[in-house]
């Protein structure tokens, strides 16, 4: 029996070292070498203090700031770093009720057609980006709250539109944290 158990233990230990130690170290080392900012968490600092990661959605509720997608990680929201979607099916009445309520809230800002990413959460619930249409939809509210021209705020949004990755992957998008930091630099 020991003759049969020994090879099994050797294979177990070998695979544990390979998949549990060597592979994670190789992936981590490669990520840090090729993408150091992203692998480090890309923490953005304001006045020497950490303001958050530009890779994770942030919760902005003030009328003076652009708002991101809603988080499906309620009740903890973005600050809980839960990273899980709601798993509600498109036919689920709770999802329909939540989206309908969000549409009604956004219509107060004006406009009959509310961009879908302002009323639906992303799969992870932590998406840091919104569509250019969603950012432009908020221009009037932000400009009014800050007492600056809509043209200046619109120009700021347009400067922060990120193109498709490699020209073909994904959609144009706006990082809400970067946009709000630029808005503060424009007019604190």
C-alpha cells in the first residue's frame, strides 16, 4: 500500500507547488512587469490622501459630481468592495421595479430618454465607467450645481471620453472618478 501511496503524495505535492505557488507567482510577476499601475490597484491621490481606485466604481451622490452606474452590491454599495452582481433575471419583478424607480429619479434631471447604464448595474456591480451619453446626460445638473457653463462641463466630458481598446475592443467610455477629479481641478 505504501508503494501506491507514495507516487500519489509526490504528484499531489508537485501539483500543489506548481499550481499553488509557481503559477500564482508567475502571473503576479508578469502582471506587475507589464501593467504596474493596474496590478498595484491604481490608487488616485488628492492632496496626498488616497481618493480611491480608478479601476473600481466610486459612490458619488452630490449634485456637484457626475454619478456612475448603480451598484448591485446593496446595501454595502461600492465601499463594501463586494464585487457581485444582483443575479436577477431580466424578467424578475424586483429588477423591473428597481430600474423603473431609477428612471423616475433620473427624469428629474431632464430628458425623456435616460441612458441605460445610469439605471442598470454592471455584472460586477463595481464598474468605474459610464457611456459618453450617460455623462453628457448629467452635464446640465453638474453645471447648474457648480455655477459654471454647460459648454465648459460638456467640453470636459468630451476630453475624458476613452476610445475603444486597441481601436476595436469595448465601447467608448468615461471613467467617472477621473472626470470628477478633473471637474474639481477646473472648479473646486
